[in-house]
């Protein structure tokens, strides 16, 4: 799709797209690229994207990279856009350090901004009679049919489930797990932080039980919860870990479950988990 940007004016071609131009001046680091106003045919709201590139991306113009898509993209990199201003997941700093130390494979990380008031709808797989929601299938279609192909056109990402991850926290963790179970042939690695297992009477557990027997490939899952997130959240996430094991996930192979000592339900705590989850999901290849 062709797109011309003239200052603040955007001239859009029909259909879905995001600006191929990126706005370095509006990011806190030169290797973060912001694309404003990704538009979908499937869901009505535009959303911004922020893309992290490893340090050798420009130097090695042939190399392709695994990719991790993360929900709630405004909370990952930029303290000016985060839910609590000044608090982010520090994804760039952590990924840079882990790559430099040889602990993880260099990768591209795509932050997908949520759409504010419609976050709950897009991040939930079933409609709750009181709270609404239930548009995760449409969100998954947006990701797999529109956003991921666009990223593949503009960045050198590797293709294949073993090179593709999806993650998030809270409702973002819930939708990551749901879409990982729905699209196991696309997402081979999942980062599920402090998931909202409680949604609609813990119906995600039923989805897991119904889906798991038919999976040819189980996604590799990082699952965690802080012990200061509340008894219900802790209990529900431990139950999810138990159900995953009963459905064939194996500790330290296809599943890493961690109860984070002192962990809370906010960005500062999730930031401490980024390094370990990257090491589990995208470990450096040896030899």
C-alpha cells in the first residue's frame, strides 16, 4: 500500500496498512521505530506499533530475525506513553543486555498498542454477560492476516512457528494464551505474564482442556504470577499451570512456571521478568 506523510497530514490508500515511514524523533532510542495509525479491515480502531531492532540489524542487511509480538505496546519501551507515566517494561534495555551477553538470540520485538476503551473487548475470547468483551477472534485475525504480513513486508523476520512469539500481561496475557492455542502453527512461543484467568468464570481453562488434545505442536510457554498480586490471581495462575501440565506441557521443556517473589501487577514488576522470559523463549543457539 502506498502512503504519503506530509507533516501531520496522512494520505491513506484504501484497505489496511500502517505508515511505512517510521518516526525516530518520537521514540526514546534510535533503534525503536514507531508506525502510527495501523488500520484494519477487521477491527475499527487504528493502533500504533513500536518496533525494536537489535543492534546489528542495519549492519547485517541479509540476516533474518525471530520476532516477538507483545500486547499493550505503549507500556514496553517509552516512559511517555506508558499506563503509569515513567514506568515501562524496559524491553529495549533488557533485550540489548541479554543479546550482548550471548544469552538470547538477537530478535525483533513488535509492540502493539492497545486501543484504550476497546482493550477489554479485543483481549477477551468470550463475552461476559456483565462486562462485555469477546472479540479476541477478530483481534487474532487482525494479527495473523494483516499486521504480521505487514511486518514481514517491512522487516526481515524469520517465518515459522519456532521463530514467532506472542506475549502480554493481565488481559494481554490471557489473549496471548488464547491465540497461542488457536494458532499453534503460527505462534510457537508464548509469554503469559500475570494472566487474567478469572475472565468469564475461568473459561480459558475449558478452552485449554478442549484444545490441547488436538494440538500437533504445543507452544513453548513462559507463565508467571507475582505472590503480591492477590490470592485469587495467584491461585488461578497456579491452577492454569497445573492444567497445562495435565495436558502435556513439561516443566523446563515446553513450560516454565514461576511464582515471582514480591511480584506485583504492574509495569515495574513485569520489567523484572523480561530477561528471564526472553532467555527461556529465545535462548542463544550454541555451536
